[in-house]
C-alpha cells in the first residue's frame, strides 16, 4: 500500500464528469515513504495518504507538497471559527482541510478561488480535500492553478469521501503510526534503561546505542571532548577524529536541536570528513539535562544516501539515547561531585588538623590514599578569577581543581578549594633529604602554574611551604604556603615562590610576633606617613630597592631627579635622620618588613586554626611555630574564633 503511485489529472480535464477517464493523465509518483506509510520522522505524509483506496487518484494539483505531514483533518467551517484571532499566524500545521468543492467553485472576487487557497496555504494547511457532494460536480481548474502556485496539494474526492469518512481515515492512520512509533520507542527505552540501571558508564551506553542502530556512535561532552566512540559489531574500525573536526560548534544554528520546552531533537547534517570524499549523513542530538547542555550524541549513517526507514528508526534511538545518556552523565557527575566533596573535607581537615583521634585520621587516610608517614608539600593557588565575583568563579575553581588533581597520575595528589584559593597536597619522593624535597616541591609548583595558566589568567600565583611528614607536616606546610602567598602579594615576589624563598621574612618572624618589634615598626613608619602618606613611603622604598641610586629610583617612579631629591629631603625631616645613610635605610627597611610580616601573620591567625606541628612534624606544645601562632591568635581574637577567609592571602 505504501509504495503505490498517485495519479495527477491534467488541468484540461478537471471539469470532466464522474466516471469519465481523464484523458491525458500524467502519472506522478509520490516521494517514497517508509515501509509503514510514514515519512522519515514517523508521521503520515500526503503522499502516503494517496495510497489509500478512498483517496487514490484524487490529486489534481500541488504535487510539490506531497511530503507535507498530516496529523489531523478538519472541516473548513472549523478553520474559519478562529481565523480572526490568529491573523497572520500559521495555525493549521499538519491539518488537512476538508471542504465542499462547491465552495471553491463558487468563490468570487478578483482572485476567485485563489484567495481561499492562498489563505489556507498561508495558515500552514497540509492539504485541501475538495469533496464533490452527491449530485453535483464542480470545476476546480482555477483552484488547481492557485494550489500549484502555493505548493499545497489539492485533492478531488468522490461523493463517498465525506468529512466523517475521511477524518476517520486520517485519524486512524495518524494514531496507528503514532502508536507504532511509541511502541518502538518503548522497546528502545527499555533496552537502554537496562544499561543505565547497571551503571556501567557512558561507553556502555554508546555500545548499546551502536548495537541497536547498527551505525557508529560518538558521544561528546559540552566542551567537545570525546567521551565514547563505539562501532557496530560488524563495522570496520575507523577514526572519529575527522567527524569531530567536521562537526559545527555546539550552540551554532546549524547544530541547534533544542525544541520547545527544552527537549532535544536530532538534527540531520551532511558532513565531508575529508576533501574529495563522499559526504556522510550524521544525526546530532543535544544531550540536555534540566535545561543545561551536557554534550552531544552523534550517530553516523553507514550508507549514502541513507535509507528513509532506517533514518526514522535512528531518530527514535537518538532521542531516547540522548535522554538516557544525559541521565548517566548526571549520575557520574553526582558521583564525582560527592567524591570531590569528600576529598575536600579530608584536605580541609588535614590542613587545619581537625581529627578527633588518630583512628579517624587513619581511616580517612586509607580511603583517600594518604600515607600518614610520608613527606608532603602543600601548594596554594590564588588568582583574581577565583575570587567570588560574578558568575564564573565557581566554574573556574572547579576546572582548576580538577586539572590540578589529574595533572600527575603518578603519586598521591589531594586537591580542594578552600576559600578563594586552591590547595594542592603533593607527596614527595624525597623522604630523607630536605633540600631535595624543597627542590621537588618547587618543580611541581612551576609545572602546576603552567598547567593552570590558561584556565586562571596571567595573575596566577603558586606558593608552597616546606615539606613535612604526615598530617602535622601538612598542616604546617599549608600555614607556610598561605603565609608565603600573603607576603608575595604584598612584596610583588615571583609568581611561583616558596616559604624558603622569603628567607628574610622567615628570619624576622620572631621580631614580627614580639611587642618590641611591632612598637619599633610603628614608631619608625608613623612619622613618615603622617608627613606625606603612602607617597613618601613608596619613594623611600623605591630608593632603597635601587641601592641608593637616585637616578634609577626616579626612573622607576617616573619622577624628575629634582622631585626625587625634594621628596627624600621631606622623608629625612619626617624620620629625623638622613635617609641617604645606610643605617637609616636599614632601619626603614627593617620596620617595613616587620610590619608587612605582622600584618600577614595576623590575617592568617584570624583565618586559620593553628597547625598541629611544624614542617618536621613536631607535636603541639613543643615551643614551635604552631604554639606561638596559637598564643598570638588567642591574644588577638580569643580561642576558637574563626572568620571568613580573605582573598589572596
């Protein structure tokens, strides 16, 4: 039934009486439908309806529109009821309009029946079914010419093809085809749902889709990276690289497949993987979960041009496959997010020493592969893109943390986002040699910055503490890395530096923590700030950095030499000593460094719990830096008080 031909009557014989053979009839074959009388999407076409005995041989005009899709049939009176409310809108898509032929023949005016035909075509009607009532026969030549111009099929129906009979036929065909598609879709969904229930991953889902469709299947993530590539069991091995390169970018108009309501539908594309080769038909289906794009499912047809029936089946498989693949990707994301949260909690407990007892530490360490007797160095990553500003900082933080976690699969690496920084704990191979351990930590810090540079920007900084043993060593190494980060921002140090690279500040930590040192810094710097604010202070610092070279200091500040001399004289009067002498320069330099170190240390004391021991794994209460920091913290904020972490320190 589906492959029989429709007949097109010549316009010169459209007025012949019933039963008269239309002389000069020219057979015109409808486009080849599927095996079940449907188009490539599983819906009934006008050409498929013409194969029915009730409508066979009734096409009189508009053969160009035989591929229009029909979902229902309505009488002309129903279409006119809401015509005024939908003026200018295509409100009749998929509707075959049944109307008496006498209405077309009796249409008057400048355009005659053409006005009615044009109106229904503009409103998107799929076909016009002109019914010849019993005892009448109307001439449809003028209507046929209008239908040809509009490209809408015009059928001349016999007297037994009244509205009730034709609407029942169209409804039965449409519903039968819909139920057939739904039944096939249910089988596909059940098969793929079994794969989803087993939780075997995206590659297993791609394998199931390839087995159902008998064509290669490619699954990409939202960034275009390949997640899975599967070929049918009887297919030859091939490289998906040319297909990936030929695909349009996700989100481009040619690759858009998002339907109304956020549903994803396949889009047919003809690609040429290589110049001079035959094109390849692919079905690209967006993978959308909750309105968020997760990637794309690509099915590659094995023949050119593809078979229409196979294409209809592949569309059903693609729609269900994209939906269930999205569910599997969501499940994997949830699992990965849970693992990252657990790892982040463990890292935060490590760097802050928050374990109830050694048994808790041992149990959690075994789960995360942390050697409680190994040597570790803690690295801190900071950048402006990690600050909680705008909408992208969470994405940048997550991306950078995952890059750092997977950067070096060999060895133990634990990564977590803490505040506006990313903390990376790396186990070192150099266990007994402190110098080799510090060098290894520095090399890893440089590699880490190179890998994260594209994701976080040029202002990226990486600092690291000295290596330490076990959980206590990690806590102290983290404290030193955070201290180095704060000092690096204040002093403009290199983008990659360690605690040992700031030896001057390390030597001054006792003075910065003492009351005498803080009083010395305040009494030295206050007169200068009262006399000229930050301007004089910056000029004196530039002069000291230039080793007392007046011209070099003036050039670094873009000042005239005489202006520089005047500013230095003002600074000398405020300090009550000649800043050009070595002793005065040393006093000012020492006061500035003590104040900077004290400020950074106080900020960290406000943010952090003190580490459990120093870099050598000393226990609390041994008089080390941890105990001193705890006493300073309790003296400033009181025990147990914590504040929100500040960016960049």
